């Protein structure tokens, strides 16, 4: 059985990577603790921006989903975070445990 909207794939573990656009509305009086991500503001109470969704499926069922925002001008730290998430997802798909790099 596959989840509605999920692509049809063979049994086993697999990962889907998609670009997705999200729109977020803020409650009246909202004040951010940190600077908001770069994006196109629709008005003072909302924000629209793109991100990458990494979804893990096991035997046709969704078991994980991560959304990674993409800024207008990504930093090296943003790139490293995305690479780390993609690497982890692909290792999971291959059935391999994450490996720690030697310092």
C-alpha cells in the first residue's frame, strides 16, 4: 500500500528529494527570536520561501520527512547542512549506518 500522493516505487527503502515552496502566516504581535529566513514577503504578517523536502519511505510508507529552507543567497553553512541531510538520507536508503568522520 502506498501513501496518497507518493510516487509508486518498488518495495524497500527509498528517498524522495523535492523542491517545495511554502507560505507561512504569523499571528498578530509575533516577534521572531532570530532573523527570519530570506524570502519573498507577501505582507508584514507572512513570508513565502523555497526549501528542499527529503522524504524517506520504507515498504511504501512514509517514515520521515525533513524540510530544509533555501535562502536567496545560501551560505557555505547552508550548503553543508543540505549536504549532511542528503548524505544521511542516502545512507539510510542504502541500509548503512551513518559514519562519523575522523578528526
